C-alpha cells in the first residue's frame, strides 16, 4: 500500500488531479535538495496549490518560511483565497505584506518614516527606562532601614541623577517630531491585534482599517509580528530589490537560505529585475542640486559644482545635437529615447561630459561631491528628527553626485547600457532630459538571489522554452533545475485555435490600404460570428485605435478602446457587463495577463500580427547584451532571447484570456502568416511557429481569411453558443 504523501495535509481539497500529484512530488524532491523548479502550467493546472503544498511541508519540517510573490494584483487576491483554504485544512500562520507607502496613515516618505520611527522608538525606550528607575527608587525607599540608610541614600542619589538625565532627554525628544501611531504600537497592548491577525488570512486593507480605528500603525505591527511565519504573500519588489529584500528577510527572522520563494507569473521576472536595477537622473534633479549647493559654504562646494555643471551642460548639449530635424515635435509626455551609444568608444554623453569638465580631477571632485552629499543628507535627517523641519528634506546633491559617479564607473560595463531620454516639460522651453543606466541582463539581479535562497519555484502559463528563461535569469545549470510543463487541462473540443493566413503584417505595411481592408474584414467576421464578446490585441495602442475607429460604425457590437492612462478595471467592468462587445487593446498593455475573462466575459480572442516590441535603442542594447552573453556560435541568440521569445510569451498570454474553466469554450485567432504551417515552410526566417510549445502548435489550424467565418460558425454551433440561432454567413 502506497503511503499518502504528508504534504497533502496542506492541500485543501479532497483529491488532487494526477498531474498535480506528479508536480507536487517533483517540487517536493527539488525543495528537499535545495534546487529550483521551472513550472509551466496552463490555466486550470492548479499551479499555486501544487507548489505551496510541498513547499509548506518542507518549510514546517525544516523550519523555513515560504514566500509567494507576484506582480499582478488579481493574483494576490487569488493567493489570499488559496491561503485561506489551506488555513482551514491545516492551520498555518500566513500574512499578506504590502509596502509602507500603501499602508501609511500619515502619508510620509521612506526617509521621513525612518526618522520618525527612530525618534519615536528612542522616546518610548527612554520613557520605559525612566519607569524602571522610578520603580527602583520606590523599592529602595520601601527597603530602607536604619542599618542600610547610608547605602540607600547613595542609591537614591544615583537614581535621582539618572532620572534627571533621562528627563532632559525626554524633554528634548518630546520637542521633536514623532509618529503617534507608532508610539501607540510601542506603549499599548497589541496582543489582541496579533490574535486577530493570525485567526485568518487578513488583507492589507483589513489591517489598515483595524489599525486606523485602534490608533495604531498597521505596517509597523505587521513588520514586528511576521517573524517565523509559515507563509507570506507579497509583491515582487520585496524579493527582487536587494535592499528591500535584506530588510524583509530580517523582519521574517530568516536568512536567505531559510526561505523558499514561489514566483507567480514568472515570465515577468525578467523585465521586473531590469526595472529594479535601472538607475536614472533627470536634469531637473541636477538643477535642484545646484540650487541646493548655493546655500552652503564648504571646501567641497566648488569641486561639486564643477562636476554637476559639466554633466548638466553635457546632457543638454547631447540631446540638442542628437534630436533630428523636426524630431522635437515627436516628443510628448512619455520619455523618448535617443541613441547615444558608440560601437568603439564610450557613449556620446560621457564623451561630452569629459570634454566639458574643467577642474583639478574628475574623480577627486566626484569623491568630494559624494562626501558633501552624505554630510548634508545626515544633517537633513537630524533636522527632521529634532523637529526643526516639518518634512524630511531630500538631498539632491547626493542623488546627482552618486549617479554621475556610477555613470563613469559602470556606463561602459558589459550588460549596462547608457541611455539618454527626453520629455516635453509642458512649458514654452521645450524638452528636458534624463540620463539612464539601463541594466540589460536581469541575471545581474536574479542570479545572486537564486544562489542565496534555499529553493525557488518559478511558475507561469508561458515559461517555455526553459533553457532561455534559465539562462536569462541565471539559474545555476540544467542539472540543478527541475522542469515541469502541463498544457491546457480543459476539454480540447471546447476550444479552437485558428492561424489566419494573411500576408505577414510587418510594421512597414501597417499603412497599406488593402491590408487594412483585409484585417477589418477578418475582425468583422470574428465579431459577427462570435456569440458574445471579442478581445482584439494589436502590436500597439495606435493600431488598436486605428481598427477601433475603422469598425466602430460597421459592426453590430459595442466597441471599447483601451488606451494609455485608461482605468483598466473600469474598462473591463464595462466590457464584461456587455453581452455583445469588442475590446481593442495593445498586446503590451495590462489586459493580456493576470486578468480573467471567464465564461461570457469573452468568447473569442484575436491577436493581430506578431506584436514585437518597439525596436528602439533600448532594445538594441538588450539584444547586444544577450548576444554577447548567450550567443557563442548562435548568431541569432540576441534576437531570439531578447525579442522573439518574450513576444511569443506575450501572445500566448493573450490567447489564455479565454477558456478559463472546464465548462468554458472559445476561439483563439492568430492573424498573420508567420503563425501558419505554410509560413513556416515558405518563410522560415520570419516564422514564429516553432517558438510555440509542440502541443500548442498541434492545435493550430491554418485557415484562409474568407473561410474564417465558416470555421467560427461551425465551432460555436457545436458549442450551442447561439441563443436565437446563428446568422447566415
């Protein structure tokens, strides 16, 4: 008789599926050996519980903590529900952790909070010390006798002296700015909060509301109370940002080797890691630093001014020279990248900076500038703590000098790409600039993390090819990484995937009238012959708007257009409340992943073209870095790793928005010959078909545009999707 695995006590439902049992066994073995797991599973695989059950079992046996993390809000809500189900099955201590800025009751920044916390804690501790001395004084008086009177008097004098000193300290601290809520945390009974906290899996909003009513600081209570918990649900930045991670693990009372991290939507780690490692400096910050410099007299002021003014002049001169004729008119309120890289020498901004600088030595001047910034930053913190300033002043000198120092030291390093961007400043003066040290290789952030952790599970519906994600993130080697892949778990006959054989929709052809007419006809057929809502994804918001405007007056459906700045949740609610709507959006927007369109919310999803990202200077830098890192004998590695694989992952995420349960049904349309089997044979260089997993390729049916309506009609008729009978094609 086979023994029931002990980790099933953390599985809250009666019977796992066979694939879940298989996944749990693999994950259990990997965590036991301290290995990493790459786990791809389509919607319905049950990835979360398959990862959490063995992770929690190993964590309980080996005294570790499990952290499950995502960058998608909807997934956080799902994790909370799963954690509550686990708690009902096998009691664990689970918390949901959110950043300070989202939980602060008095709305102050990180530096202000740190200063407030230090002063408040010092006040509370000093008052506690005073209370202990008063108790000592009371005991001395009570125990005084004729025989020990001289000693008692000496003791009382000593205590009185200490009390006087403490009173002076308390008077001084009470004149400073403190946080009343944090003071209440330190001086009032908080056991009731922790009993309430661990009685269920509380959301950050629930914690905030509890603390708001009780006059406490929920964020600090959470920090103080999460040591040694079994499970933490949090955002990526708590794990990916090295400084935040160090604090976070300390609050958990864990060294990195005592933590198992489960990453959801792990295909997003690559871009998230880049964002966390990238550093920027705007010319407005340098301007502010120069203004700040004018307020002080110090021997370090002149060398600081030398480097700041030279960098600012170089920044402005470089973007003035780089912006082409008429290009300024293309600059809007989004950052607009300019190409400053050189193949055989440092970038144009660095060369201009070195040419502009005049002083006694750029490195010694930078050293003096950083030292001055650190001195002033400490003075600003002291002034805030002492109550001299109502807010904690930012030291722009330190920010600017530190960045310029890093720019010179790291700007030419492999994997770091120097960039210059401009943005419309909203005034008559035109644009202003930003220098950026863009980290092209995410493994610079993730490789040290995975090396430190006890184990990790990276899960997503779109992780494959595994060798690419492992290389990009710096997972040790194939021998140390377990891989799992499960395709769609729902009935195959309830979904249909068509590769619509149009000409390849290269960016240069988007303005061709005949092609626009062809695509409009395909979309009209998809809308007319779908019994319900349709999702349409395009390579850009501009293309989404183009086809929205072409179809809005020509289809019998309500047209919705997603655009940058749109309130996505409101848009989704309006769309899903409809029963005959079509939503136009960019594949690179926020609606392609982490958002469920269940049942009648959407029936058909259309991906128009192969939606490669904008191939700008930034992506060129990533391609070059990937080629150098992973190319060896493969001359296309840079393109494959940096562009093609992420694009197909995005496409697969979009296709996964429909057919979200065993009872659900829907059609997925890929509109471009580069998705077709014919295209693979005839235009191999441009085809993306082979980038899809084998089982997904097998489901793709090549279809001519004029036959699409018949295919959809037959499929949805089989699904009994029509309410009043299908239209006549």
